[in-house]
């Protein structure tokens, strides 16, 4: 019912910036909370940031002060602005949408931070 497509990943040097986008389709986008997660090889998927339907945000300690999550309900899109990137940020980043009944996942976009 809800489809999510991430974009904006790529290769960036340490200290650089990148903005990820997650475009969604489906009904009632504005009612869903949204999140960004990441998974590096050999590691479990970890929460990066979430944003509620009302705009409240939370961040993992590892990205707080460097990353910003936002949403544009008119465009059915959630963003992740990533600044001051470090090699440890290298991972596949996925967005999700969730409510009390369902959770939907995108396929992910690769972010590589390397010189």
C-alpha cells in the first residue's frame, strides 16, 4: 500500500555533506511517522533518526548535531541532511514509514564516506 524510494546516496569525502530523499506513494502519508535507518556490512540495522506526523524528531547519539531529518507532506517526501560525514557513516540507508499496524521499507541507498 505504501512504496518508498530512496535517492541521493553516493561517494563523499570525509567532512562532506549529502542529502538523502525518500519519496513515497500511497494513502495517508501525513499520518505516518517516518524514520531513517542504516546498515553497514556485518552489522545490525540501526536507527538514525525519526520524525513524527507532527514534526517531532529524535536522533541517534552518533549523528546528533550532524544529521537533520525533515518531511514535506505536500511532496510526500522525507529527507535526511547529513553534514560533517565520517567514514563510520558508510552504510546502506533506508527509510521507513510506520503506524500502529504496518511498517514499510524502501530498498535503500548506498552512502560511502571515503577519501
